[in-house]
C-alpha cells in the first residue's frame, strides 16, 4: 500500500504584504510522479523551497515523511536545481559533483564507498565515461545526466527537480525523462518536478498541480490540465499548441 | 642563503612567511571562488583602523587590530545576510568607515607614525616571536577546522544545494569570515595592508588556472602561497625592497606564467 510522503494543508507564504502562495492543499503518495505547472511568478520555486526547508511558510502545515521541512533526514530527499543556475566555473569534475550528493559535503578525496556509489549512479545514467571531465566542459545534456546521477546516488525516496529540462536539447530532454522513469521503476521513489511544458506534465505525471499563487487544480493530468484550469492559471492558452493534443 | 638563515630577524620572517603564506592561500581559495576578492581589501583597511587605534593607545597594534577586524568581518557578513545589498556595497561601506577611523586615530596621535609605514607596506624586520606564536595558533585552529573545508567548498559551489543538504551555511559564513579576518591581521607585518588583498587572491587565482578540482586547487594554492612567501622574503632581503611588494610581484609572475601555460594547453 502506498504511504503518504508529503501532506500540505492550507499552506500560505507571505513576504510582508505580498502573498506568494495561498491555501495550498495536496497529498503525495509514494512511487508517484508529480508535475507542478504554472506561469512565471506562480510560486512554484517558493513551494519547492518550502519543501526543502529553505523558506519559512506563514501558515498551514507541511509534513514530509511525517516531519516538518528542515527536520527530515536529508538522505531521504534529493534536490536537482536548474543546471543553468549552477556555477560551472567552479573547479569540479563530474564524479565530485555526484559524490557531493552522496556525502552531502564537497569531497576532498575520491575514494571509498561514496566513490563506488557515485560510479554506479553514473553507470546507471550512462555517464560513466565522463566521470573525470570538468563540469565546465560538459554539454547541458551531459551535466543534466550527472545531476540525475547525483540525485539518485544516495537512493532517495523523494527527488525534487526544478525545471530539469531547462538548458538541454530535445534529445537530452527525452533521455532525461527515460532515465527518471527507469529509476522510478527500479525504486519506490517519488518524483516532484516543476515544468513549463504541459505536454511533458501530461505525458509523464501521475498527478499535476496547477498553480498560480493559489492552487488551481490537483489531480490526474487529464483532469488537472483541463482547458478551464489552464485559462485560470495562465490567463490564456492560445500560445501553447501542445494543449490541443490533450 | 645559509648566511641569510643565520640572521635571527630573517629566521622569524621566514617562519612567519611560511605560516601566513599557508593561511592566506588556504582561505584565498574560498575568497576567489565566492567572488569575494574585495573582502580582502575591506578587511585589510579595517585592520588599518585597528592598527591605528593600537598606535594611538600605545599598545601592540595587532592585539587591537584582531578584535577590530573580526567585528568588521562579522558586521559585513551580518549586513550582507540581513539586507539586499550586494557584498561589494557592504564591504565598501565598512572599508571606508574603517579607513576613516584609522586616519582620525593617526591624526589624534599627533606624532609622525613611522610604524604606520611598516604596517602599510610590510617589513621583514618587523616580525616578532610573539607574532609567530600567535600566527602558529591560527594555523593550528585552521588545521583543527579542516573538516569545515567540505562544507565551505559545498556552499561555495552552490549555496542552495548545501542548504538543502542541511549545511549550516550562515554559521559557516561567519566562521569563515572571522578566520579570513584573523589571517589578514596576522599577514599585515610581512605583506602590508596595501597588498594583503592580492596576497589572498593571487595564489588561489593561479591555482584555479592549474586545477580541475577544488581540492587540487586548495593544495596548489597552498604550495604557491608558501613558496612565494619564502622566495619573496629572500628577494626582499637581497634587493632591499619592502617584503610585501617582493612577495606579491613574485606571485604575479607565477600567475602570468600559469596563465600562458594554461592557455597553451
């Protein structure tokens, strides 16, 4: 039986007078793939930061694995930021980046159990051959593979991703979702990701949260991504032809 | 060279040079990688305020400069985290205020401050055994705090990722800024206030050109920082020029040679 790993009740976040998130309610069970969809400024990144314990919320309650954000065993959760926000001038090789996900510290030396786990993760995502390349020399798709390896190397129960397809080409994007689905089929992990692509959300998700500061809808893609919900979230939908395929 | 090593002041200068060369090049990697090069200048000028206050009070300037610079370092970190101001703006404010205080203190002293020249440009004659003892203590603290390297490195790479992995980045920022402040103060007598920023930055920047990983960058920076301090002090004695300038010019040569070498690869 699937268990609840994430429960949000009436979550609100205010910055002074400004409401960023208002009354968000949803529950996520294990082994599910959740997409968060919404326009820019909808509060998607803020929601992720609340879950990671990086931002305080104003009211409501949030429980992850039965604990408050920030009090959860960090080995249970992996976070994949947008690769375009990463400092690629930092002197690092790919395997160091993966080991940092295992150790939750930057590695001084590359040996031991952490290295083995990192190599296995890189092997799993088909990136073992680039383990010793500088991150500055990797393409967007290669770096994203390394980041996926980093996120799965410690076998987390929840992977939170912020626009994982941003900055990579169409082939890389297709590979990315295949990797995620492969990992999910081999583990009981839950994946929660922000995406701007409604088509991707529809195709890969078990549940979709449509957000525009308020919760517009939450449910299976066919229900959550209905035209009326998208109009409420985005104001208009004419610019996105992918909706026609729903 | 052997004759040089038999001179007590030179022995003190060389031991001091190795110690501060190690400290500055170790902390320099974080300064460079976090884009905080201006912090070195800011803290050096804060130290000038402390040194000037020490001269005014007729006490050992470094004992006043250490707490003075630590307070400024904590102030810079606090303002940076509490406001939306950029670090350059925050450092610039503290930099100017400390410098202004230093000028006022020297003016109030109402006598020609020959010591001030030493503190501004560095001198191999100025290092005392007390300085060496205090600097050794800072080196021991640095080695004892080595496990923090992994946390500082992680948050230097990506602050948000480190926070998500429960690294106490704010606490670590304060510890790092205090240790950089103390490093700046203990380096003053050899390198001089004017050149300390370069002393922090150049070995680390050179190491960055030669390294693919952050741990390697740290090791290479320490080697460059320590060796350049020894050779620079030797050159300072032979050429009779201020030690700070000799060390920095040597480090600059290493940087440009490394740049040519790394561009050619």
